[in-house]
């Protein structure tokens, strides 16, 4: 690296079409890349500390506030961790209803990201509003898909934002069968609309960009993994969720208030999210979804991060198809919650948020209060891979203007649909003795 060569400094002070506050800093030499930083400057939010001393029944409500787009991911992972600690077994019916609730969050999040945040990049548009002028039918479809997800969360969760019905042991309230059946026509429309959406995406002109990585996601032989399974990697490794902290760790870096995640003994970054899930669990997708991937000519493996919009689209079809089956077959003649007793214990859980693997662990005292909490969100796990993609794409952009380089780099970041507010949940603070 030639440190004496003239430097070009490219600074994007506010990343657009992502959730949360972040910036991008790039320093280029004449023929070299000297520094690339995904600068997450949103203040840390200390959720683990807020949870200490709280009653376990408060945890779901508090963790939901980490994100307004994916509150179910935080609630469900927290509740399953506590159920793991106390050995609570829920019925298959309650499990399926929870799965429907998680699908609703995927529908809401994927529908929003695909149509308003990511698709504009493929049409040269600066915003979803600009895309709506070019592709009004597609954008209207995206908004309607998102609305269906909201309606399911309102029914199952009591409200669409920060739902309140999930409880340790089940639900505080179960919906009536007729309430579920009222959603069937909308899910039937959503299934057809999401299939049309994938065909629309299949016609995009994708940049030729390949960035090999290790994909990490839950994997379950019985179903497309969301709420249970082992943590699998595309390099063949599998880890029980209970051993997550023995195999993964986080560290603080100077340019980010969000921690960077690593695999123990492996210096390379890894990737979580829809691309990882589809690669590791393609055979668990429905025949309809697999045939749709073949129809649009998408083959695996793919290490083109721009293809993440395809993976999200396929998952949206899966969510509507499976969700439709649950709506039609669920019989709410089951106990809403199972009884349990609190004790001093520790439990953990991993689930698949829209943006990827999320991990929670809670240490609980005899009375059911939290003595310690650990939360690892998806975006903190993807940050290193995002920066690696930026480093990889920049050599092909050195002849471009600073404005074009910044624009192209933002499109790389949006492939991951980063949720910056989720990532800035924690920051280690070291105090030095004698320093006031």
C-alpha cells in the first residue's frame, strides 16, 4: 500500500434507505484502497443493562423496543431462551401459531425492503417514491403485502408495532378461528402477488459481482428453519445453539458503536440472512418456491450479494404459502399458556430474524428476574462482510467520480438490509483507574 500517493476521501454522512443512522468513510490512494469503514455512529442503547433486575415477564416488551420493524424476532428469541432455561414445552399448535406470527414479520419486513428500499437501486432511482413513478403497480403491491403482515401481527400480537400477546409458555390470548379464516383471502392474494414479484425481480439486471463468504443460519430437517434447529455453516460445520458463545464472539471496533462478530478460530467474516438461509435450507423450501427459483434461472451456490433480493422474494412466497396452511388448519381449542415455575437457571435461543440469525441468553434468579442478558443481532454479524464486499468492489470503481463511487457503495450496503438501530444495542465501556 502506497501511503504517499494522493488520497481521495469519500464520506457518505448519512446512509439512505437503511434503518438507523450510519455513515461510510473511504480513503483511496492512486491505485489502492487505504481504508473502508462502515461507521455506525448511532448511540449505543444498552439493552442488556436495562434488562438486569427485570422480571422475566417484562423481557419481551423491553426487547421488542430494540426494533420497530422486527420486534417479533427479539420477543420470540427472548421467550424461547427463558422457556429453554425452565424446560417449558409448548404444544405443536402453539408453535405453529408462533411460526405464523414470525412469518408475518418476514412478510412485513421483506415486503418493505424489496419494494421501497432495495428495488430502487435496480432502476436508478433515489427513493421508493421515485420508483413508484416508474413501477407504480409493483410499489402498490409491496405496500399491500406489508399491510397483510401488519394485519396478522395486529390479530396475533394485539398490535402491529411492539406486539404484546407473546408470553413465556405460549400466548396471553389466542385468536378465534373465524378471525384467522378472515385472513385467508388476503393470504391467497399475497401468495399470487409474491410469486409475481419474484418473476419481476428475476428480470432485473444484476451487477456482475461475486464475493465468496461463509453462510451461517439455522438448519432444521423438518422445516425451513426459523425458530429451531442447529446453527449450520456452508463450510460444513454445525453447532448446537447452546454452544453459540463457544464458537462465536464479538469485539468492539473504534469506528462503530455496534460490535463486530467473529467465529472462534476463523479470521474471515461470515454472512447471515436470507442468502444464508436459502443456501443452507433450499431443500426445505416448498416445491412451488424451488420451481420458481428454477423458472427465473437462479442457481445455487451464489455469492453475488445483489441476489439477496431474490432470496428475500423466495422467502416471501414461502411465508405466504406456509402461513396460508396454518390459517386454514389451526384449531385454537388449545391451552393458551402452559404453567411453569421459576428457578435459578440459564437459557439461550437462536431464531431467524428477517435480516438473519439472532441469539439471546438470559441468566435468571430463583424469582424469575434477569441477572444477566446477552443479545447478538444480525446486523452486527454482517458488518465485517459488508466492509469486505466494499473492499472487493472498490478496485473496479477507482476510475469513477466520487459521487458514483459513493452511490455504488451504498447499493452494496443495502444488499444486507442493515438494521443499524438493532446493532447498536451494546457497547463495552472500560474505565481506567485514576482517570476522572
